[in-house]
DNA sequence: GGAAAACGTTAACAAAAGCTAAGGAATTGG
DNA sequence: CCAATTCCTTAGCTTTTGTTAACGTTTTCC
């Protein structure tokens, strides 16, 4: 099955007649390392399914500092929800961490399908709800746990792909600490693990 | 117009025929100060519109410590999305900060309306999307700003209701710091403001 | 293959936050 | 209206994080 159709199928089933118009609007695209799919302060009216590779979502602060807040791997759908919904410039960038293959399509097409096919509207609801649960959990983790506890939670989570495939400085940002601090936390955790062995 | 109908109307218009079945399922309820609408570790299968009063969303940690992560005032819809969607026990409580009037209804009713009326499915999508934008912004703020900057951002935001109506210890939790630390931050910020006057 | 860039660790110091405790002000609720 | 509770601030001390910088390793990509 087409990768995007398979992605949608995890939420709702699509008939051929429902799938065809979306399929017609898809453009494949590749990104080199460090190339942007979304660029901060520019409108980003497309969504993309990652077919292979990896990307990070980052905010560039007024002082030039970058903060990475999210990662996307194979079979993740990504884009600037906020820019697509409001039409305003995106508040963040999405940048390839390695060579990446995408399937892109305009959000406007999806919006048209919301009107035309109830099944897409349902997909849209379930997708937003699914992301909301994830973001809420992330927010709770940031407010409930210390940096060290967040690192340990990541170690024990099902997101270890992040630790394996993402440079540590970006993981630090994702956990809400500086790279230096994460390095210290790791040394501390390792020492604790040695002790309890 | 009925307060709940008015709330929904900000997203989609409802005909009488669409509104009637939801209206039939509404139960008014009042909470005393410190009384729970949702209790952690128990299923919470109802949603509620706050008609008057105020509530906080809080997590109680294994060590007994509480962390407040959200507030609800008049015309806010609240509930445990996660518990409603999955049927699992809620991971947090929702507790009244002051005497509060609610209009409650079962999530199962809304789910039935999703199937029956496309307009409700659209409402569900828009509601989830709206909350997602808010949660994303909150997450970015936590990862991008220092505690002091977060306090200043709150001061300058359109959420000053929080500062006016919520005990400061809960605001501290919401900002991701201890009450003692927020008190120090306030002293610091005030000193800076005096200096620049 | 090799130069350049990116990356992780460590150290030393400064700044900020956490913790505990105590005192006094404000709010609540009968 | 008054007693009990809740709440905010301040202080002293400890722990953690941020910052800057230096060094060695790894990765990237001509």
C-alpha cells in the first residue's frame, strides 16, 4: 500500500474514490542534511510524510540560539500545524538531520477533503486528538520531572530511536537542558548504574 | 443562547435538530472549593463547561507532591481528554479553586454525535486543533524561556486572569518552579522595574 | 583519503533553583 | 466576627544548572 495511505489507514479506512484525489496531490521530495522543509518566519502550507531519514523541529531565538523541541522519523507526518491553520509564518523550522525522503502535499488539499469526505474530517479529528495526547504527556513530563528524571524516562521509553539517531546536543535541547548539562547528567546516571551493579 | 451552545457556536453553527440531543444530555452541577470534578486514577468520562468559578488541573506525584499544570475559568471546556478517549483512569485531577458551577455531559454522547452529525465531527476536529495550538505554544515556552522570562511572558500575556485569581503557589507550579522560587523571581522583577523608572 | 566541521566531555566559576524553616498577612468558613 | 487554615515572603544553606573554554574524537563531504 502507498505509504501515506497506510499512514491514514491506521486511523480510518479509505476507499479508492476517497484516496485518489489525495494521491493526485502528492509531490515526492528529498532533503539534504541541514536542508529545511519548513523555515521559521515563512509560511509553511504543506505537510509531509517522512519516508526515510530524520528531521528536527527547532526554534531560533532572537539572540540566534537554537532550541530543538521535536524529532520526526520514518512514517511520521510533519508540518507547521499553526502555519497551515492560520496561514501565518511558521514560528519554527523543520530541518533534515540526514538525507531524507518526503511525500509532500498542500494542507489546502486536505482542507478541501475535509469538506468533501466525512472520512477525512474524522481522520483530521483523530490526528489532532492523537497529537494532543502526545503533547499533553510531554508537557506533564516537563513540569513533573527533573532534567535527570526526564533523561531516565527517555532511556526507558519507546523513543530510544531519538538517543540512537540524534546528536546529543539536540537531545539536550529536547529535554530542556544545555548540552553540557546533559553530558553531566549522563556521567551521573552511569556512575549510579555502576554503583548498583 | 445556552452557554454550551454558545461555546460550540464559536467553532460551528448548530441547528435546533443538532443541538437538541446534546441539550438533553446535560446535567448541571456545582463544586465546593477543593472539590474534584476529575479524580486522579479514576476514569473520568464526562466533560464540563465552566459557567462560573475556577478550577485547576493537577498531578499528584508518587511522593505526594502536587503539580498544577492548567487552569479553567468561565466558558472553558474541561475534562480528561486522555481518559475519555482511552477509557483509562485519568492521570490527573481537576479541582475547584472556588465555588464553581458546571454544565456536564458524557463524552460518550459527544462520540455518538460525531457519528450522527458531520457538524459535530468538525467541531471535534476544530476543538482538538485549537487545544493543540495552545499546548504546543506552552511547550515551546517551557523549552525556550527561563523561569523568569516565563513569568514576564505571563505578565504580558492575555492570561493575567491567572495571576489575579489563582493562589501564587499554583501559578508557580504552572510556570515550572517552586513557590519559593516564584516569590524570589517576583522580588527580582519588581526591583528591575523600580530601577528602570 | 584527508581537511574541515561537528560533536562530546571535562573543568572552573557564576548564577539560579531547590529545600527547610520561621514569621506574619490574608483568606476562609463556621 | 473570630479561630483555623492557607498563603506569601525572607533567610541560610545545598544542589543543580548555565556559561565559557579547552581538548580530543568522530563524522562529514569534497
